């Protein structure tokens, strides 16, 4: 997720969103990252209008909340298991890149 934030910072500041710039930001704040995830993110953004992706994500967020996008853990599932599942889902989203997150 940190690589997505880095890409947004670069875009907002008018800098080129590329692997080198994202990696520079992540290294500057001493965050460990997977180079393949950064590559996937940059590839997912290639040819896309980041402002449009942000607008689409903003429009989709209220719909997810109103449709019950949050989920409670099933009665037999522990809190630790629920957190582990959430972490796995976040990792899968990061691996898919920003393009996959916003269609």
C-alpha cells in the first residue's frame, strides 16, 4: 500500500510516477518493499489517467459502505485469524497493482 501512496504523492507533486521515484520515496522513509510490487503498480498505471482513477475510487467508496462493505468475523473465527485474512487480502491487492484496484 505504501507504494500506492508514493505514487499518489508523486502525481500530486507533478513528478513522474515511475519505479525509480517510488523506490526513492520508500527508501527515504525506510520502508521495506517488494520491487515486483512496485513494477506491477507502475505497469498498472501506465496509460491511465490517475485523476480519473481517484475520482472513480471516491465514487465507489460510499457505495461500498452503504452496501455493508465491512464484515464482522464469523462467530467461530478469532480476532487474530480475521486480522491475518485482512493482511492477506491487502497483500493480494498490492500485488495486483493500482490498475486492478480501480478497474
